[in-house]
C-alpha cells in the first residue's frame, strides 16, 4: 500500500464511522451473537467473542446487553439467528470492494447490496472476484510521532509479520489473524496504545481516486455501510 496518505485515510474512515455511531451497537450485537453461536460462550476458547466484547465495551455497551445477546446466541434465550455472507464487487475505476454482512434474510440482503452497487456506478461480482487482492490479517496502527523503534522491538518480539512506517509517519504493524490478539496484548502491556487495532481485509495494492471519481466512490461506500445487514466494508481506494 502507498504510505503517503494512510493516516489521512484512517482519520477519514474513523470520522465517517463516528457520524454513524448510533448504528454501532446493532452491528456489535450481531457480531457478539454470531461469535457466541459459532464458538460458544467461553471466552477462554473463543477469541472472536473476546474481541467482539472488547469492541462493545469500548462503545459503552452495558454488560447486561452483552450477556443477554450471548445467551440468545447460545440458546439460553430465544433470539434471531444470523448468517454471515460476504459479497465482492467493483466500485469506481475498478476499485475492489468486499462487503461483510450478517443477515436473517439473505434474499433481502443480496438485493440491497446489488442495488447499492448498480445504482451508484459499481458492479457486484462473484465469490472470489476481488478477495485475492486483499490479505486477511491483523492490523495495528499508531499515530504519526509514535516511538517507532520501541514499537518495532516489541512487535517483532511478539511475532509480528511486518512493521511499516508511512511517509506521513503513521506506523502499521501487521500480523496473522491468529497472532493478532497476543500481539495487541504485548503492545498494550508495554503501555503503547494504538489508534486502530483490528482483524481486517487489507488491500495488497491501492488505487488513488480524486475529484469526481472519489466522490462517486465515497457514495457507493456510504450507501453500502448504511445498509442494515452490512457489518464491514473493505476497499482498496485511496480517496
């Protein structure tokens, strides 16, 4: 990935997420329920659920809400059953997009996702049509001005795959999805707090879009992110 605008892109994404913070709980609840249903309620053996609960707590979700939705997912309470479905497609100028959804009605979801792509200048593709352009990995990012040597020392000792410093000074630590949690804990134990820490689909290469193309691409992303069944949207555009 080009490093020159990484921090600007991160700040932009976080700003858009903050604007939609009222919908964050809904998505977190779905993630908690799916993680609990697939891996059980025991946090010691379910890292996906641990991460989902951490995100929920960071979003100030009450503990009762968290417990209630775990109980629903594991059969202790009656609740809705969600299915994970991933869609892939192309946005403006061939930019690649991955859309992760959780739904209780996949007919509705695919219709909404297809409409969002087609109406705003994109194309919904088939499974595998763009995911080869991304790497599923743990990504931990530190703001410009962070202690690069200290971060690199701890990260590499803890099993990081790579540490990349962008032209803007932002520091990106990459690891496998499996190693993500232990690496995050090692950095936080050293008192180094990241700006972003997540398991993500990271583009291997990016496409820089400006002007009208950037506005059109942002429109597609906004419409997709606003869909009720969409959990995450990943893309390889630098806007």
